[in-house]
């Protein structure tokens, strides 16, 4: 049981480039989330999804897009990367009916130069 | 006001001591509560859920005070391996949708 898998683990982007951060879970969780965490700061919610075909904005959605075509996958797209998007990105998932909180992926460290 | 507030610390505690963290939440409708642990450069991991009646897991005890809207975590007989950042978490419903994370309290256990 792999849990939540994120790829890549590290990436350096140039300003203006685009990329997709991949996230997949094999726990049949309904909910999935994308967070960013800047050094010494808390987690900020970018986007979340309560099920396939449904996505919604979190507190810091600008510059990002998501899709949820399957229960398992929740990719995060960065368009026109900016230095302000340098951060660690965590994907997480949870089950709607089980009070066990979130399971996080191991994160993607992104640097935009 | 932040939805979930924690003292950022750092707390530097000698090995074997007892340490306690508090956290306050602003949304009185919050239904689910957790403590997460995050090691340096790692993902947050669930430490324990927090139940209304309080709960214990080995050396860790969590308490919830709904009237005052605060959550506490007590660590007894602290170990070097307890060094980490502890995140307080509150959710608006039982189903874990959109949990709100505190910024964390950093704990260092000193030999």
C-alpha cells in the first residue's frame, strides 16, 4: 500500500516555464488537497477536491490549476512559474467518513530561478 | 485572527522532562481535531486524533476544551526522537474536509 505518491521530489524551473506536479493515492480516498509550505511557515491550501470531477480553490490558488479526472489522481499545474512559487508542495488525501485526518505525500521541493 | 494559533516556540527541553503545548481555534463549529508531527524537511504525519473526553497514546496525552476552544498536547518522559515541529489541526466537520493547520510549535529535546 503506497499511500500518497508525489513526483517529482525536486525540480528547478526557470521563470516563465510550466510544469505539472503529480499526485496519486491508492487508498480510495474521496478528498485530495494541495498545500504549499514556505520555509518556517505553515501549510497554505492551494486547491482541493471532494471527488472526481470536482475541484475548488483554497486560500492561495493564483498561478495554479488542478484537475481531478479520477479518484486516484490530482495533478497540480503551474503555469508561467514565478520566484514566489518557490516552495515545498504537499499533496494529501483523506476519507470522507473516517476521522483519521490527512495522509500526506513526501513533498515536491520546487525552486524557480 | 488565525483560525488555529500556536506558540511557535522553540521549546528546548531536557530529555526525560514533560512538555505541554497549547493551541487555540477560532471556529466554534470545528468538529475534528488532530496533532500532527513534522520532522525537518519531511511531510506532516498524524500523531493522534483529539477526542472530547481526552485521549492517551503511550507517552502522549491530548485534551480538548470546547468551552475555551483550545487543544493541548502533553508529552511525558520526552525522548530525543520527539524533537520535531508539532502542528495543531482543526476541522469543520467530521469528514475531514479542509482541515486547518496551525503554523506549528518547534520542540527540541536536549540530551
